[in-house]
């Protein structure tokens, strides 16, 4: 099945997420499987304040871009097609923000 990255954009810091949202994230793999998809990998990111951006060889503190929402995490799913991936991604619990879905161009695990 094709694979898609789901980028989680959230305005609420991770330490302030309501417990029910955290629990909904923990249950997401099961919901995706019930809907005919598969969660391949996923991870939460440290806050944007911990980021270091590199542009033209120069290092700067903070994220590459400044936005209202921070890139809070990313997960990879397998879905039948883009429409199915979008339906699965809509299950992602968000307090204030959204998700972005991008098809992957070949995914390999490097050992």
C-alpha cells in the first residue's frame, strides 16, 4: 500500500495538552487499523524552541519558519490511496491546529 506522512501542527504545547487528547493519540493506531489502514511509525517532537535551523551553512536558534502552530509530531501511515489517507489523518486529535498529509516517495528503513 502507498505510504503517507501525516505532519501534526499544534498551537498548544505538549505539556498543556488535555489528558483525553493524549489518550486519543495513544488509541490512534487502533482506529487507523479498524479503518483499513496501518500506522507504520510515529513520533512526537520536542518544542520548536529546541530547534536549530541551518540556512546556507549558518546556524540559528529556533525553527526554520515561525508559525502560529508548531510542528508537534509526524507519523507514517499506509493507505489505499490519497482519499483513504486523508480520511485516516482526519482521526488525528488536535486541540488547535491541523494535520498535513504528504505522499512518500519510497520509504526504506536504514539499519
